[in-house]
């Protein structure tokens, strides 16, 4: 494996930016990812869920771009190479640490509800939630923020021209890309959803309706043309030009809500990150309307009162107190989290050490507490399954941790005719009816009720961990409601248990979200551990592998970078130069 990694580091990464080079490289290096050993690079590192997009980012770094340039290039490339999650028609969150200014900022480019949306939008005549309308109709599409967000991040912090940043994505779309095993599997899996819409079927399936096979070429010409218009207009085309008009025409013809005014009015927002500390490390993560950063810090604050290192990695005591902390945090999430522009989120109270200590004092070290006995807390007195993530670090000290999404795999499955752009179904992230769970089983309340212009609550948790003022770790993951607990376990595995970033990523994970009252566990926990957890009152439920964590670490004293891509996701890659 050591010789393979050495060979990997010597491979040229995109001697010239074009699709054939990227794809040839991908097949040659995917097999060298050892899930227990991180990849090393001297000058910069990218970790993403799709190898060709990772290589695009590495080439941008090699050509003099910074981490923000590389991040934008990766995001635009993922819209082509990972269409089930990478996107132009969705939204997300980017955490940026800019070495020159010393700033750490959170960019909110989450989708927004169209202006005509209202709290009863998805209720039928009997007052019940119409799930099909909320998830798979034109009315489930939120106003996309991805293009505005990427262009804004590049405008503020980028170094290379936008046209150069977007060139790889354009070429991959127009010249075509080789269908990988993962892409072939996902297109087959979502055939019913995508084939329902003629414009989508025309892109992702052959003219006779048959599937693309592994090794065949998928061309996305309309998407390439949309990317060209975006590059030429610095993003304006998507919101006021031909792309915008095509999206609105698609909406008007099919009962959608998005208007030209909705698109023209969209703006990403720079926000102050959710900030906390854990055992001497500084934590920066995404603030509301993501719930990720607030509850990551809240759970870390609770866990800081317990000696997790002494309990042992994935030992019964460690797992027990983590689950109990998760229940308490998710109960608070249901009550207190929403779009801060519409709801007074008690963020400082939720992330206060004193509040966490009060919560932790009620954790029984020996016995699980039933979720039915748990309600949200009162933090105010303390006031003073489809997404993708990538992480990037450069040699100058710049860092990007980015999570963005269409919500479900391929979103609604709807492509706006003539654009090649898949549209999200993020409106399902609102509380269609307070107390009724969404597609991820999450309960919401008044804080996350539907309202025109409002951003839906999210669990996306792009995170940067600092030590002694320097960015040590950038991490994040897709995974719906499990994202927060996955990032929590990466941080705990590294800081408390001393695992390297690949070991921390490969380790078996658990999840609890208060309701339903289930402790989800991946394969990898031993039968004795599961039996002891049951004795404490837990009911472990074997679950599918969760998430696709993408992490980059900086070694001390300028000695290089380590990267790890989650082995749970076929085709993911960490690479550098």
C-alpha cells in the first residue's frame, strides 16, 4: 500500500484540463485509497465524493488557485459528475477560513421558499400532508442558491478567473464522461423518478429508454451550455437570463411556484459561524438556518464533561453518553431551530457551556433515558439521503468546508427543459405540519414552518477545527439527519481517541435523533457491545452504512496535508500534490 501511495503522489494531475485526462486518471488511482491510512500531499489537498471532481480541484491548486478557487471548481464539476447530489439547482453552506485576513466566515446559500409559499402549502382537504406534492412535484422546488453562493465565494476570496474555474465542468458536460459503476447504479435505482420527466429522461437514459452501462459515455450538452452562460455572466444568467426564464417556464407549465422575481431577488448571506471549544480545540461550524453547527457544539459541550478517552473508542460507556447527548440536542432542534431571519434562534444559549453542563448532569451513566420522557430545554437564560460534501486546504492556510444538496437523490428528478439543470425538493425540509416528521424522520415545529422567502432548516454541518490558531481539520458529510452525529464522531475520534483521519472515518458509527426512539448502529460493533447497550436500556437497530465523510488535515509546522475519503461511498477520492 505504501508503494501505491507513493505512485499516487507521483501521478500527474490534469496536465491539461480536459475530460479525457480526468477520467483516465480516475480509473488508475481509485484503488489506492486505504480506508485506514490517510493520503499525504505536500502542497494542498482536496477530498470529495467523486474522484474526477477531486482531480479538478487539485489541478486548480496546482495552477496557482487557492482553496476557494478549488472549492468552486469542485462544486461546479460535481454538478456534472455526481448529478444525484452535486448541483446547480440546489443550495448549501460553505465555511471559509481565509488565511490573509484571518477571518472564518459562513456562507449561507441555502434555497429559499418562493414568495407565494405558505404554511398550508402541502396539506390536503383533510389537513394531512400530501407527501408527493411536498417531495416530487414542481411545487416542492425551493429557489436555488448554489450558483449565487459559488460565484459570491469566488468573488470575495478567489484568485483565478471564474472562466478558468468553470472550464473543467463545461468540458466534462459537453464532451461527456465515462459512466462509473456508482453512476450506473444510481441511474438505474432512480429510473422511475427521472423517467417521469421527458427532459430528465432525455439526458440520463438512451433514446430507447435503456440504461447507460459502465464504461459508456454520458454527454450533458444542455448543462454545458448553461454552465457557459453562468461563466460568461458571473452567475447572472441563472437568476435573470435565459436559464432563469427556462426555469420559470418549467414552473409555470407544471404548477410550480418560482417566479422571475423570486430568482432575481435571491442573495446568499455571509454569517458569523457557530463557534465553540472542545478540550482546547476551537470549533467553527455552520450557524442557522443549519442546525448542524449549533447542535454539534452543544453535544461536544455535553461530552466534554465525560472522560471519553478513558472510556475507549466505541466502548459501551462512550457510546452510551454520546447517544444520551444526541437525544437531548435533537429534542432542542425540533423546538428552537429555524431561519434566523424569521425566528429568534437562541444560538448562544444552545451553545453555552453552562447549559450543556445542566443537560449533562441529567444523563444517567448507567441507564438510557426513553425519548418519551425528554422534551426541549430552555436555553434562553444562557443567552449572552441527498447531499455531498468536500473539503479543501491549500499551502497558504486557506480552508473550505462545503456541503450542498438537492435534498433527495437527483432532487425532484425534474430538469428544467433546455437547461440540463436538475431541480431540488428542499421544500420538504420545512415543517409541512408541525409535529409531522419529514422524509428523514425529523420532527419540526413553528420555528421551521413554511413562509415565503424563508430558508428551510438543514442538518448540513461543514466544520473546521482549529488548534493554536491554525486550521487543523476540515470535515463534513452528506447523510440527512445523521450528518450532525457523523461529524460529531469524527471530531471525537480524532481528539478524544487519537485516531488518524482515515481510521476516524472508517470506524463504525451510531446515530440517535430523539424521535423515533431508536439507536441506529452500523456493522462493526461487536455482539458483546450491543448486548451491554441493551442491558442499559438501549435498543440498537442495525442500519445501512451512513454518510460519506470527506476530510482534510494540516500537519504541524508546514509538513503537509493528510486526506481521507469515506470508503462507504464508491468513487470518493482524497488527493493532493
